């Protein structure tokens, strides 16, 4: 089954404790992206990757890191989480960087205390 | 810079009514793509439609239809004879064609509630 898998789905952590949200897709998509969803703000792009070893900042990259060492994986790293990073995070992938439909993971709800 | 505006934060209608969700976009590019996504109460995001900037033909898929008008920079979504299962948050999105970068910008969403 074609899918984008995120883990963990739910996480409560404390300020400053490094965490990684994993994202994996099995569709051989070149394009992957991370979004955060906050009430009233819709989905905002954090980082995206057009292919292996190619990543770039979206609109809200501060406080986040990503890597794309393999085509299928695109982890989101919060080196020192802060309460303003409490949000619902979505990973997405697509066969084409800007023309293809996005396939989304189920979302990861992160709470930073 | 690209921007997507969904001015309707929330809409509530009675089942079987028709409802239109507005989407207005801004872009400097002549080549771009527009999308609609649905987020039902279960939380997943589901792709509904993609339209490129050179195709202004309206699209109909069952009870769903989309009206793309470049003259007003709008890409509106109409649900005919709405049903309770249509209750969701709907997002409009825009991507500009640029091989060196690829930002896909979403609007803030419209929460649609269909009352039985």
C-alpha cells in the first residue's frame, strides 16, 4: 500500500530535549516536505527536499533541521524544542516537485512543555 | 510573493444546500498550479484536485465542481447538494513552477460544517 509513515504520532516533551520525527514514503517520490498546522494559520512549509541530499527552507524553518540521505526518508529534527513548536506536523511526498499531488502522512502532534 | 487567501474561516449549512468555498491567490508567475485538499475530522489530508494555470476549464467531479478564473485570480470550490460527510476543513494551495525551488503555499483553510 502506498503511504507516508510518520513517527511518533503523538509526543509530549520538555523544552530543550532534542527530538526527531521520522518520515518514510514507499512510493519512490523525489519530492518530500514538512508542514506544521496551527489554528488559523493553515499549513506552513518548514523544509522541503527535491531529491537526495537536496534540501531547502520553507517559510518557517527556524528551530528545525532536516536531512535527506535516502530517497525514502526525510526526518525532521528539533535540536532544542521550545513551546512555540507545539503543533501538528505533517510530512508529505510527491512524484514531482511542484506539479504533483502531495501524499500526506497521518500527522504528528507534538507538545513542548 | 505567492499568497493564498481563504477569507471564509467557517461555513455552516444545512444538508442538501449548495455551498461555495472561495480561494483567491497571488503570484507573479505565469505558470503555476492550484490545488484543493480536504481534511476531515479524522485529521488526514486528502488531495482533491490540481489545476495548471493554462487550463481554465471548469472541472466537475460528481457533486464537486471547481471554477478557475485567472481574471480574478480565484479558484473556487462548490459542493452541490451537500452531505454531512462533506464536513471538513478545506485548504486551497498554490505552487509556482520553478525548477530551482518549490514552495507549495496553503491558505488558512475553511472549516465547513454540514448540519443534518
